[in-house]
């Protein structure tokens, strides 16, 4: 897996977790 794809996936997961924590 390329590091670019890994970074994008990691950023997506962290943004999703951030929105979930912010809404709760």
C-alpha cells in the first residue's frame, strides 16, 4: 500500500472520529 493512500485513509478516519466526538 502506497504511503499516500495510507495518509489519505488515516486523515479520513481521524476526521470521521473527530466529527463523531464533536457531535456526541
